[in-house]
């Protein structure tokens, strides 16, 4: 898994590449935690290059979302594709979080 | 099917995540020899991840090493995954589905794995056999929708 983050306006755009499973998901939580500690609580997660996510990956997404909410922040997603989109739908995550087709759309919402 | 490409893989692993990673890598290279479409390949990988980590995390009441057996069998129509463990009885087919309508802040962090596997595979069959849990999971190779 690769984790890139970039500040865009008031939002932090996080791009995740590769696989989010039991092995790599803790890294997502850890790095997201560092961004929150720096005072950024408006997350846009770009999953366009995410190849695979298991329930362990979803758990870490949920855990980050709960922490952001506790800080009056939020999380939204963009570029969900193919199987990742299906996993989001099967797990109910699609109806729990704002999801946008493109990064531009997600940024416009901020 | 191509000549000389094995249609069945047997792997035995012990109940730790390092050995699980080795087993999944072995399964990956076996699956790579067969032309699986992205959807069945994803479903097989997800089933391996979710079922094996469930067994490792929850099946055992002691801290001893245990043997988990995995068999992957390919036919033209489907991929069959058979898991066998000597942990406490657990029937994932009968496990209650999580309530997906619960708002985010009240969602328990977990409980999704089995639900996702049930949704993305064609059939799951469980039996308790000689003090072992035996779970068969079938993933359809061709069709894109669950039956």
C-alpha cells in the first residue's frame, strides 16, 4: 500500500494505492492519525488506485471516520472503481459516507 | 484448461498471520496460472483473507499452535475453497448479518468480513466433522451476479 497526502484548500487529499488488508490497514490509520494531529480534519480519500480492500481495510476506514467526526471533521471518498465500489456497496459504506465520481467534485463540496 | 497446469492446491498453515501471508502468496501464484476474471479473483482473495483471519483470531480457546488446512479446487465453472480447522464450532453460514442501516458513529468496528464473503460468493456450506469445522465456499468463474 502507498499512502500520499496533500493539502488542497481546507481539505487533505489522501491517495491510497495498492492493497488495504490486515497487513497494510494499520498504516492507513497511523498516517491518518498524524494528519489529524497536525490539525487537519477534512479528509478526501481518493481510492482510484486502490486495487483491493478487505474488511480489515474497511475497519480502519471506519475507525478514522469516527475519530474525524469526534473532532468535528469529516471524510468523503472519490474515484471508487470496479470491485472497490462493489465492496463499498456490499458493506453499506456507500450509504454511510459521501462519495463522489471525481476528485474535483469532492473538492467542490468542501 | 491448459495441459500440465494443476487444478488443485493443498496448503497447510498454522494459526498465525505470518503463515497466513505465506499461504495467501502460494494461493496467489497458483491462481495466477489460471485465467480468472477480476471479479472471481477478488472474491477468492477476499474469502481467503476473511475466513483465514477469522479462524486465526477467533477459533481457538488456547494459545497453542493449530493446523489449518486449505484446499483450492478449480473447475471450468467455479473455484471451490475448502477450509478445515480444529477450533471451536463456528458456522459462518448461520452467522447473523450485520445491521447496515446503523449510523456511522454507532457501527461496531468489525463484523463485516463474513457478510462480504457471503455476498460475493455463490454458495457456502458448513459442517462439523470429527471435531473440525469444514467450510466449503464456491466462487463462480463466469457469471458476474450471485445466483
